[in-house]
């Protein structure tokens, strides 16, 4: 008798679960779905205002030093071409670029004149993943900043899902930043989870509001006064994208991260471990 009662409740529970599953699926079937794609108008040019701010607190042997880096730019985005597989060729360049560092030693402004109007071409697949970078060697290193500014360009890109999505659906993407110089190299890998949060109006466009959660993992090696330095660390970034899904363009992209931990371990007879705590915020805004 007890086995029959147990069997009855087990079957009833399964029927209830199937009902809930069918009900939820029927609700989702009535939801609006979106198949996202990028603008495919060859020769189209778009411009973005870009602001990037980093507060870095370094600590060595108990002593802390704060340094702020500010970047402002106008970035050119041009659709060059498409290949037979549907991959896109996108050129990015700086219309204008300003970089400065504020530290206890004063303010230092970068000489970016030679960086202006030099296009770097990226081959992207239909989702927006970078497959190839062309012409990066033509972009000069900004004096005393040990960077070409490519991170500022490449971080504009986003990756779209490869299937239709509805509100609250998620997908993942990954991109890498690599920089080589005479003093060493740095590599950062960014793993992002995208979540379709809402359909909203933004700056006159029908947009999808997409929330992002990113984990940055950094590694590298540098020479510090003739000594080898090992770089490592990670940081979590939160962001938001407004994507005009009818036009296939980014209207706004922003992200921030605070107190990510990075380390520089200098190997020598007297080893040093320098810790960096970073606060970061960035924003790209479409210029209409």
C-alpha cells in the first residue's frame, strides 16, 4: 500500500513538472526574439567619442603611490569589405587622441600626433570575433607611454550571439589583447558573458540593452632596470551596451572595474613584489 502511495505521488510530481515546463515554454514562445547582426554597408563610416580613466595604486615595501591615466579620443569605424564567408574587414583609427598621466611627480601629456589617422584593419567573423589584425606595425608606440593605443581601439568591439535570443538570454565571448615592446610583452584575455536585459529607446534608436560581466586575466614579462619582471593578475569588469538592432550598430558601450589586483614580481638577488590595485571606467558614445 505504501509503495502505491509513493508511486502515485511520484507520478503526480512528474506530471506537475511537465506542466510547469510546458507552461514556461509557451510563455517564452510568445516572447519577442532577436537575431542580431552588424551593419553590412560597405564604405560606411561611424565615429565614436571615447573616454577611458584608470586609477592605479601601486604598493611596494609598504609604500603606496597613486597614478591616474586619462584618455580621450574620437575613433573612426569604417566598414571596408566582406569576404565570401561573410567575414567583415573593419578599419579603426584615431581622429583625435589625448593621453595624460597625473602622479605625485606632476602631470605628463603624451605626444600622440603620429598616432592620428593611421588605420588598423581587423578581420571579424559574423559574430564580431577578431580573426586577424592587419597593419598594426604602422601604428607607432606613443613616446614614454609604452603603448600603441590599440587597446583603446579594439575594446570597442562586441560579440553577438550565433542564434536568436530573447530577453534574459545569455551568450559568451572572448578576445585577447597582446602588446610587444623592447621592454617585454603583456597579454590580457577577456572572457565576457553577455545578457540581453531589455528593449529600450536610446538616443533616437530602438536598442537592446545588453549587460556584460567580464573577467580579465593578464600575464607578461618586462625588463625593469635590467632585471626580469613577471606580470600577472586579474580584474572583474561590469558593463552595459546599447545595440541598435535594426541598424546593426553600437550606440553606446561602457564598463567599469574596481580594485583588480595585478602583480609585478622582479626576480633578482633582492626580489621585489609590486602590487597594483586598479579602478577602471570607459565609455564609447556614437557621434550622430
